[in-house]
C-alpha cells in the first residue's frame, strides 16, 4: 500500500491509498459522509489480492484531504473530484461508493463519467427521510468534540447499539483529530453539513437526468438493518436501472462494509470479476 496525493481543482489535494499493481483495472473506493478512507482498508487489500489496482481516497473535507475554502461540498464538486481520482488510475475503472461516496458515483456518471461498473453501498435515490435525519443528527450532535476516544466510542455505540463494539478504541483515532485543546473531533469539515445537496430528494433529481442506466452494470449492496435503504427505495432504483443487481447483507446496518466486511468484500469482488475482470 502506498499513500499518494492527487491534485484536485482549485489547487486542492486529495489523499488516497493505492493498493495493487498499477496498470491493472482500477477500483475507486469512496467512503460515506463523516468517515475516512480507513473504513475501506480491508476492502482495498482484498481487491488488490483479487488483481485490481485500488484507489481508496478521502473525500474532500474528510480525513487528510483538503477542506474546500468556500465549503463547496456539493455533489457537482464531488463529481469533479472523483474524475481527478480516476485520472490517477488506469482504464477500465469501477466506482464503489458507500452512502455519500455512492451518491458521488451516481452524480459523476450522470455528468458523463463512464465507469465499467458501479457498486452502490447502502444508498439509493429514494432514501428514507427518517434515516437521513437520524444520521444528520448524529453528525451534528457534538461540535465540541469528545474528551477521549472512549467517549467517542460511547457515542457510536449509542447511535448503533446493534453493532459489535470493538474492544480496542485506538482505531478510532483515524476518524478523529485532536485539537490544541486536547479534545477529539470528527475528521471532517463541519461546514459539509450545509447546503441543499443534503436534502433527501437530492439524488432523485440527479437520477432524473441519468442517461447511462441501460449500459453501466450496477449493483446495490444493502444492509438488511439499514435505516436508509427501504424496499420502496430498492424498487425505485430497479425501475431506473432495470438490470440492477441487489445483494442483501444480513446483520448489517448502513455501514455495511464495516458491519459485515467479509460478506461485503466477497459480493463486490464477484460482481467486478464478471463486469470488469482483473486479468
């Protein structure tokens, strides 16, 4: 694994981890809102082992990537950023995106980017408004941060009580930054929560303009405990993408890749092996 810096529009920098052989078909991994690229670490290793070149990046305003000076975190801006990441790899390429990363993939395809395949991880255009409100409430809840990593782990456990709690909280440090006051805050720009692109109907408007849905193989990986993706949302996406493949991961919530990592990685690799073979 090698950490690289990718130039982005506006003189900004996107930080990514590159796995596997450069020149092989590229898989771009985009994490969810409020996460960092470290949520994909295991997937990056498994995809590289399967023969792919993997670019696992911090979305702008997250992790080690730059914060946008004017706080332009719109889907339009993110779609431009993912083009910069794709350019650092080779063709063919696939986009794998969780939540915000998946919304970015849909927007980029609708703006003309042509991946060999798209994998959406627990995101559909017709999301549950209640689930969105719950996530936004969690992300906005602690602007003052946490006194310790344990306090952050307690907040996560309260938000997602069904998920097994890690015995060692040290890994959380990758998703938090410690300020001069000693407190830990989430490793993303809080201004990201501003803007109309966070409205529950934002992706519906994106997909209404999509002209690629009959030619780009697309798979939805859904956590069966998700409060974001409902049966109604899946049916709406099937209507928009008739050849859509759906994989349901039992026991997983919205953060599917972290909840059931092994099952998730196997499903994605099997899909990509058919739609974008590594050899």
